[in-house]
């Protein structure tokens, strides 16, 4: 399954508006809690200025950008870990995604109810994070109960796991998410089977009102401080405004942005931030008049990259002809780059770099 980022937050924080603006999926948006019950799934385009340049250099008339799978997850309330509101469904859906985009309401609107009446981003973040921590504590406790007897009976693997779980439990009790713990690769592997919610990487999305754009006001600053303390990512924009922009024709967008004093789309920054959060890089192909950006997990090999295109290419892999995208722009084709000695011939274990333009040879 492709990597997924889940949009979470309190009810009416703007999750579905952000989702629709990213994916144009048309999910229901309402001014009352729990209008989203089942998760909405969609695909968002990841902007990359290199794609058009590589396509132009290669003479490709068609471009296909990389895509990001996005899930709009139902909002939660205090007590979600006990099943309050849509808590059990909410938590189950979060376990299925690979990273979290935490939508935080920083706008006031008489038409959109807030579950706690007043706009307090730091408190809203704490409610969500506390529920995730409590759910993780319950998962850790269940696992401890299952392995305690074996650990006490001399099973060394279970004893090491129990020791790790007790350490994790202690940190969660201190309200420290698992993603901030210093863990060895072996410890990460042990915990992976628990699908802990606070182990997932996070980017905070400060959903501003239109009147707040361009300002570093107290609400945005509160989100910024939380993100900085956690080492998490942060983007800030007006989801409502950007959803309106997505409905415009391309030639109208620049005029609209200038009217609001916006240099670039926040959704573009958000999509790129989520892409990085998932640990993805991009490689390019330029075959058959089509230039395509392919998402790939950082650290993946050439044969794994070939498999992203087609399983036949993975199974019949012979070699990869590789050139960095900037060098490719200088030569405009694999043929010219090859003549100039710019193309590297790599084997199946070559670790693909972000921006590589690759021609795969396979049987």
C-alpha cells in the first residue's frame, strides 16, 4: 500500500476543507461536529518545479507529477480513548496512516461551531495529543500483560521487550510522544508492531482566517511554539481561501493571490511538507514523450525504484542509467548526456538520490 498522511484534529478545525482543497475530492464540509464519520480518501498533487524543466529539456509534451495519498479522518473529542464521540473509529483510522497532519483551528466564525466555544490553539492541540498518548498507554499496557509471564519465565527476548515497554510507558506518562524518544533500530522494530499513534511523524497545520494572513499573531505563534518544542513541521494558511483558489482558472490565481498579498499557495507548501514527512524523494523518467515524477522512500535501491514503475521492470532489472536532474538540463537527453560521459551506469543496489533522472534497462 502507498504511504498515507492522515489529517486529524478537533471537529470543525478545517480538516475536510483542507482535504478538499488538496484533492478536489468533494468531501462533505459542515459547520457542526462529526460531519465526517467514515474517512475520506484522496490523492494530492505534489508541486515540483523541476518537473517542467526536465520535461522541457527532454522535449516531453506531457508531464505527470508525483502524488500523495491523503486521508481525512473524523474529528475527536476528550475521552476518545474511551470511545467518546467517534473515538474508537478515529483511533483505528489513525493507526492505518504513516504520518499525521494535525489541523489546528486559528480562525473565528459564527457559522462554524467550536467544540469548546473559544479559540485556543494550544489547548486544542493538547486535547488531541493527550488522547493519542492515552491510547498508546492502553496499547502498551495490553502488550505488557501478554508478555509478562514469558518475560518472568526466562524468555530473554520478551524480557528485553518488557523492559522497553516499561521505559516507553514511563515517557508517555510524562506526556512525551514516542516519536521523540531515542530508540535503537531494534527497539523501533519491536514497537512497530504496536502501531503506536504518537510514534508517527507530525506536521501542524495552522488554519487561519483570511484577516490573519501575513500576520504572526498570537494564535499562530501558539502553534509555532508547540511545533518548535516537538521538532514538528508547521505550515500556516487559510484553508477556506485556498479552497476558493483551487476553483479558479490558472490565469486567475496570480491576480487572486496578489489581492490577498500572498506570495504562494499554502497548500503547495503543505503537500511538499507532508511528502518530506513521509520520507519520500522524487526521481524522474522521460520515456515515450512523457516526463513523470515518481515518489520513492528515501534509501530505496534502483531495483525498488524500477518496481515503482512496473513489477516486470523490477523482476527483469538489468541496470539503471542515471544522471542528476541539473546535469540532465545541460544535455537535454540521455543520448547527449551519455555522449558527454554524464550518465552513470548503476546496478540494482544503487541508492536512488532525490532528483535522479533514470532510464531503466530490463529484460
